[in-house]
C-alpha cells in the first residue's frame, strides 16, 4: 500500500492520501511529500524507478534483503538502508532486524518496507493528528522516524541485561548445561545486535557530520543525538559481550572444579581401600602353613586392623585438609 503525506507550506496544512495509484498522483513542486510504501506489491514498487527515477542500483538494493546498514549519496537524493527491530522474530530469536529503505530528496521522503514498521506507523499517526513535524522540514521527518526506530532498540537491550543477571545468578547457584546454552544464545543475540548497531552508528555519523544539501545544519544536531544514542547502545552491546565471555569462562571453571572435587573424592576412596585390599589379598592366600590361618581370633583381628588402617588414613586426610 502506498500512503502519501502532503504538506502545503503556505497554510501549513497536512493531507494524508492513503492507498493511492502512483501513476495518477499529481504533485506540487512547492509542497513537501512523504511517500510510504508499506508491504508494496510489485506494481507499486515500480514507482521507485517509474515515478522518482531512482538509480537502478539503489532500486535493486531496496528490493533485495541486505543485512548491513549503509548510506549512498546520489546527485539529487540520499539513499539510506536502516534496520529496525522485528518484534515477532525478536521474541523467538532474541533479536532480529527489519529492513527500512529510505530516499531523501530536496522536497520528498520515500520510505520502503516489506513489513509493518513501528517507527513509520507512529510518525504517520502523528501526521494524521496534524502534529507540526513538517514545519521543520522534510529532513526533520526523517530524523523523527530514525529517532523512534533507534529508541525501539532499548527494550531489547534491557531484556538482554535482565537475562544476563538471571543467568549469572543461576551460574553460581547451579551451573547446568542448560545455563551454558542460554549464555551461548545470548552471545549469538549480541553478535547480531553488534552487526546491526555498529554500522548503523556510522550511518548516523554521516548524517550528523557531513554537509549534505538535503539536511540542514539545524537538523544535523538532532541526528547527532541519535548518533549518541547508538554510540551508547554499541558500548552496552560490547560490554554485554564481555560479560557473556566471562560467564562462559566461569562456567567452564566451575565445571572443572566440580570434576576435580569428584576426582579427588574418588582418589581418596581408592587410597583408603587400597591397603585394605592388600590386607584381604594376603589373608585370602590359602596356604596351610600361614601362622594366623587357624587362629581362633584371626578373622576379628584382621577386621580390626582394616578398620584401624582405614580410620587412620581418613584421619590423616582430614588433618591435611584434603577432605
């Protein structure tokens, strides 16, 4: 579906045209336009080349699924590829990005997304309520979309932080193999976050620092705020990755210590029973001329000797604090 938000500068009036036919739409060069292509059909996607005459490479990138954010500068417009949070897949996978393609020209903004995007829907809602977003320029509309899109990363990071705290507590209380699987899942989630947030931060840095003709100096300060937010998120992601690495090392160390304790106990048991086995082995040699073989109290004496030897070894180990 194609939705067009038209802003008439003179009366400062917003008009939202929904489900339009791009071949029949007439635009006024004096007005500002925001075209939103939400889950577009193949015919609706043709407006990228047929109506706006965007470069074929930009159109191909827009139609394909690309896993890394980027910004490309063409002579008459900017092309941005940004990733938001795919809520449904994130619940199942920990984190999943959702692509949002953006074209910014002198008096127009085009957003292209194959799935419903919360940041775009929120700004459209504000436009329908006549919020004065367009009063600050078409580049400010772009800032508003990106600001909401980046802010939506915060709940994901907060959930990861809570999961790290919970997993860390379980790690010290009862380090099971399920805990290790959860740690590795968190590491995989953080890796996907890093691959998205770090290059996205560089895209915001381009918008905030470079002198693009489509972005006013006043709006650049707003993009710097988004860049700072992404910078903090990148630092949080890197910090969480360090925590998960330390947790894996702690798990392996804990399991190794538990194995050492088990081996130590088995070794002590073997050490205690080894002399008893020697005694019973000697006592079991069936020679007729063994002095104590026909002794009336021989059996009980040997048992007492075994108890004394075992108890003595046990006391010695306790004294050395081996057990």
